[in-house]
């Protein structure tokens, strides 16, 4: 499970001016260069993102800071705007973009207070892509703390070249409902003892969150719930569900495996280390490592044969949730990074057909790619063995 990221301290105050909202678009490799202030001062940094008004720079020590383009040289402005033309904020990467090396949680998030009816137990807040409803007021440190997780996961999904159409500009805000009473949370569709769930009902998607489960329900002196790996993992997982097209939520293994892929990606200093997944995610899933991240599947995993596993309905899947969530994530990892040329080509073909409303069993043939089920199992097991995990199939 991923540790909650900490806010950066920022760069040199004399050079860098912060904005309230930062648009971070991290698709593609960063390029280090010299940035020149209007008065001639310079700084070596990489461009992490721009919204056309300001630039987010990553300094050599890993910190990020924001500077208004108007305070930079004309050459810097041209460079930033050229980058923006290649990486439009809110744009959908489709299926053709490069797999991102990383994704950033926004350092600054504006949470707008829409309404606070304390007696009526209806308080409403908004961030860029989410609308939060709570029966109790949410202090600014608390709401912005968790909004970073929601917004950061949104950016992660947007950058993946899997045609997440719900992350396109103008797609509308996703509803998040907080509950302070377990009975209300369960009545709305949550599960007792869980941090959150994603609920789909009559074409509407919403994320339900239990305030009693977040951080164990303990507020710190600054009004922020104590952060836990489990909380970060759960919210990233459920947000990924909310961002998935309805058309692709047909196979239990991919519905849960793709959400676990995002939630299990290591996040340090506000940075999802996506490039690391290809070589290290399997080991993370196998062990309780780095403060408890990972389901602890072990280095030898016994799972159902793929023909059975990939056709499993959600009810059957949930009967052995701990194993199946981890195995589904490993299978997602395989189709994203280890299958064929490692370019997720078969997965993209699968998703393309589903988004064209093809039946899932038909689309599933694209994942086989002309192989028999036995051949797919052999190749899957061989790829995971190289990653340090032994797969045994059972009837």
C-alpha cells in the first residue's frame, strides 16, 4: 500500500511564485534546462508541467516550485508553451501515448466551499474534478489533504494510454460522499470496516467514504486525519474505479486488477513511480513490504487457471478476495508491461473492443492473441518467474 505523499517545501522564494491551483501534466520524459528570471537570475530545473500561466519546475534536489511565465524569459515562455501544446491539460491520451514514467500529486489544490448546512447535515465542497458531500463540515486542511489523493489519482489515470474518456476536459465532476456514521455508510452501499467503495447506480458513479475508517477516525492537531498506507491505497483504488468507462467494467479480474495496479504503485514525495512497476510491482504484491504495502501473497502463488479466472464473476471473485485481488493485479501488470513487446498492445485491443460495446468474451480473445490458454499460462508464469514470483495453476 502506498504511503501518503508529503507537501513539498518549494523552491527559492526570490524566484518562484506559487499559484493556488497547479495543473500537472507529467506524460513523457522531463528535460533539464536553465530557466532565466526576467532580472537575469537562473536556476537549473526540469519542466514538470504548465497550465499556460505558470510553470511547475522540478529542482535538482527533487523539490517542485511554481513560477509565473510572465516572470521568465521569452525563451522560457516559448519552451513552456510548446510543451503545453504537446501535453494539453485534461486531454485524453487515447491509446497512442507513451506509458508515463511517473505521475504527480498536485502540490496545491483549491477546495471550494459550496454550502455548509450544519443543522441539515449537508456540507458541499468542490475541487477541480470532484464534488464532496459531507454531513459534517470539513476543515480546510482535511479536505485539501484528501483532495490531493483524489486529484492525483485522476491525473494518474489520465496519463495512462488506455483511453480513459472520463478524464477528458468537460467530463464533469465525480461525486464523493463522506459519512460520519457507519449505519449511514452501509445503508448507502458501503461495507462495514472499509474506508471506501465505488458505487455505480443507473449510470451514476459515486465514491462513498467512511470518515470513521479514515486514519482510524483520529484528527491531528492541525485538523488532518492521521495518514495511513491503507487509506491512501483504498482511496486511489476506488477513484480508479470511478474513472473507468462503464463499458470496461465487465470482467472482475480487470475491474479490480487495474484499480490495484494504480493503488499499489509506490508514491513518494507526491510522485507515483509508474516506471518502477515493470520491475518491482510483482515483488511488492508478494510481500508485506515498506510499511505494509502489498497483500502479502508470497513468492509462490496458487491461482485458478486463467480461462476460469478471467471469466469469473464478481461474486465468485470475492469469495477469495485477498488472493484474487493480488492475482488480478499481477495479470494486469503482465498485460500492461510483460506481454509481447511490452507495449500493452493486446490490452489496448481488448479495451478498444469493449469501448465499442463488444461482448467481453469476444474482446477477451484479443488478450489471447491467437495463443491457446495453455500457451498464455506458460508465458504469464515465465514472465512472473523473471519478476521473482512463481505461479502455480490449480483446477
